C-alpha cells in the first residue's frame, strides 16, 4: 500500500528530514529536466495515457503479489493478464504510437514472453515481504523506497553459510546491459541502503537483484562438457536452442534416425519448450527465471551517495531559481534523436505540453519539408500538436498556455 503524502510528511519529520524524494523523481530529473518541471514543479497531469508499458508492468506486479499471497495460481495469473490486456487493447493503448506494424510486432513478442512467465515462473521459497515500504535517510532528505519482494535465504559468505536478505525488483522491460545497467542499478543500491539502515545488518548480507520477466536463464551443457549460461527471450527458447538440441539429439543414447531428429526439432520450435525432448537430451538444459544480481558494497554505496547528493543539490538550485524568476528556460533540455522514441512512445506528455519536444518536432518537420519541397512553407506537426501559429510564437517564459490544461 502506497503512503499518502501526509503519512510521508510525518515519517520525514520523525527522521528530521526536510525533503522527500524517490528513485522515480531522481530518474525523471536525470532523464528529462523539462519533464521534471511539468510533473513535480507545475504538477500538470499527463495528457497522454495510451502507452501500454506502465499498465502492463503494474498488472505483472499485481499478479505476482496475488500469486505470493496464494490468491492466484499460475493459470490465475495468466487469466488476469489476458483480461487486462484485452481491456488495454480495446482502449487503444500502444507499444508504438506511430507505427501500427511495429506496434503489432512488439506486442506479439512482449505478450508471448509474459504469458510464458506467468505459466512457468518458479516460486521463490519462504515467506516474503511484498511491496515493502522502507524510508532511507540521506543527509537531510528522505528517500521513499517501495521494494517489490524481500525474502531470506542461505548463502555462503566468506566460506561460511549465513542468512542473507534478498531484494528482488520485478522488471517487464528489456534486460539491462552496459550503460543502461549502470544507469538503473542505483534503484537497487538505494533499496539495499534502506534495508541496511533499517535493520542494521552488514551490507555483505544483503543481495540486490532484478528479475527480468521476459527472459529465462538456461544452463546449456556444451560438447566439451562445460556449462554455458545463456539468457534468452521466453518467446524464442525453441529457435535459440535449435543447434545445441540438434547436436545432443545426434548423440542421444536412443540412436535416433534423421526423421526422428527432425520430428523432435519441429516439436521444439512448435511448442517453444524442451519438455518433449528425450530425457538424456533434456538433461543437458536447465531453465530458470532470469535473475540479475548487482554488486552491493561500500564502494557502490559511496558512489550512489555522492551522485544522489549532487542531484538533490541541482534540483534545489533550479527550484529556488524558478521561484525567484518564473523563467521556464531554467528547466529547458534540448531533445535529440536519442530522446525521440521515449517521448513519442513512452512519455505521458505530448508535444502540446512538452515544449522542447515540440521544438524538436517542428525543426524536424521543417528540415524534412525543406528537403522534399525546397521551400519555406510553414509546417504544422501532424501527430500531437494542434497549436496555432500565434500560440507557437508565444514567448517561452509565458506559461499562460497551460491554463487550459489544468
């Protein structure tokens, strides 16, 4: 259960904290300062609610919460997902707002992966804490942490078996790698810090990890006897394992004919499952849910502390400057091609409200128009912007254009 603002204020006062933050708030500022300005300074409601990603993420979390409270079984999770998916599809929610073919392609893969997860998720043993709220005090600021899943298990630490606390965050997104992983790991580290502060336990007895619902980890025995871990999208298990399975079918103790092998391959691809393979082949593969652990040590904590304190300082400076000047350009952030997909398909603010995005689209349209027609004819954005020429020429610091949206 989410805390009300009044409840959060009471907790913050008790901790002697002046400000309240969340990872989402910090991330919004990092990603798009103008989005932060709209959401947290002007407090303008989003005018686009047709992206399906966030609602499906919520459904996945709700399903898992009910599953671990024994209110739903695997089939129940799947039925709940299908029911909500139908509602969202009828309501016109999209994976890609601008390309219907892409929308269908992305949707088919995304939904098949989640269906596979709901049918095959391996239940974590023990009595977990679900949607656990833990406040973290960092200097004079309180960070609110809502942790999806916390449980205890045994781990070997320094050659000794100990009880550890495992923090799991469910993710329906594409798996994090490289730069994206580095960017997003702060959320898990923040949760680990909150648990360590609350329970006063050593940080080496806290494990932080994501579970990427759309993927599986598969231990695959190689021809040389070594085992290799592969991370595969759930809708593509059969195709991805084809070569390895074919090799082991040829080595099977059953002395399979070419026709037998072909039939097993067809079943592998058709069912997207290893269940119908011969036992001595099936034993070469071990499929598990996709957990990705993040390093949690003092170096990681110190690095995040420094980063968070710096961002909080930047936020305060901008907010104070805006109070004095009412100059919206303080929050302006140039939109690049790298931002375009997020703003076109994920953002809750259309270009009608997100003015840097509108400027980006106008410039893009002007460029395309000039390239195609070689004239200076004025371009009106065809996707979200229905502003008149008079409105688009308003001074950027004049926020009266927002009145109609409030």
